[in-house]
C-alpha cells in the first residue's frame, strides 16, 4: 500500500496544498486538471486515506491528510535543496561557509559542526571567526558571516535558532573554598559570593535574563568583576575575587571546582543561529542534519518567560 506513494504524488500533494485548488495546482505542475484529480483520487483509494475534501471553490485538507501534506512539502523542499547543493558542489560553486562563534560555547560543539560539514560537503572549506555574540549577530546582519554557534538567548524575527547543546549551569569556585566542602550551594550562600560575570556588553540579552532569574530566587548580586573569556573568569576566581556561574562542561583549571545550585534547574544552552532566509547553499542540508541528530525543531524567536525553577537557563553566564 505504501509503495503506491511515489515522489510525483508528493509533488502533486504539495502543490494542491499550497494553492488549495486543483486547477491552479495543475497549472503550476503543467498537467491537465482532470489528470491531476484522477491521480490523487486513485492514490487516496489505494492508500485508504482521504487527503483532500473537494468543494466547488477549492479543497480542504483532512486531519489525516495534513500529516501527508506536511511530509510531502518537506520532502519536495528537501529534494530541491539537496539537488541544488549537489549541483553547486559538482560545479565547484560552494563558497566557504563562514561560521562565527563565541568563546563561551563548548569546543566539542564546534568540532561536531566541522566534522558534519566535512562529511556532508567534502572538499568544501569552512572559515571560523570568534567574537562576542553581539558582534557576531551584527556581522550576520551585514552578511559577512553565514551562521554562528552562540549561547542563548537569541531573539529577533530575522533569526532561525537551532538548539544544539545544553549543560547544567554550576558555581565555579576555588578547590580550597569552604563552599567546596558542600555537595551543592544554597542560593543564600551564592548571594554573598557571586561577583564575577561575563561583560554585559558582549551579550546584553543574556546578562539581563541572568539578573532577572537571580532576582527570582532572591539574589541581587554585586557585579564587581567583568570577564571577556572563560579564562578571565577562572583567573578571577583563582585570585579570590568571588565565585562565578559557568557551564558544567567548561574545562577547569586543577585549582578550581564546581558545585550545583540547590533547588534550581538552570542550564547553559548553545544554538546554531542563521538568518531566517539561508543564503549559503549548504545551510539547509547542515540544518537538517542538526535536527535529525538532535531530534529538535527550529525556533525562530521567542519572548516567553517562565518561572526560574521550571525554566532551563538559556545563556552562558
């Protein structure tokens, strides 16, 4: 039964769903309308599912049909993107993929991205460029970068955001710190010691969200030390300037250690970010790879806020 569904059927279904009219779909497909109608009717009879309900002025998609329509549209889009990318590779027309990244993202994410691109597009160059999230986003707006790997949150109608990694947010302290004798740090203890932060100018949205979430658990920190890199943060902790919040997967100096925060479930999340309209021919294929590997769906933008204890902290502090 399922073998009855050929690619031409998917193309027909996608065209009908997009026009909601057999006549307009037939014109788009360069088919006679009666032939298109008969082929879809034969398919529906063969698989035992009504995809479209015909009306005198158009069609309506059934509930079961919506599943098939979604698959058909994605399949046609995927086919077109793959053929376009393969043709560009064949003709040597794939430009270097320009990727920006923040020093606060996990290096294993960058390695995974590089390995995936090398596997999917052998012989095609990739260029990495580091910088602050604010700088990287500006460069993507200026079209001097194609995509980026950045800590969340990232908002804005112009971006598609693909989550690619997450790790618990923990307290970084000296190994000889009295707090290190405990299995977790209470918020009241953290409030007295948390003084080291990323420079807010590097990612203003992330800093604002961090301050908000700390406030929700009763912490109004004294921001006395600002760092530009993970190494800066660790040096400040080593020097006794205070404690900091870091990604649990951050490689640590042997003189330092980390502890979780009691009664919160915060995480440092990383995303693959690119313009809503992806111009580089390799991006759609790479994005589809990320979604398949991570089992995730794209998030274009979000302004929702939840209670701190229920929300994963979408930033790197």
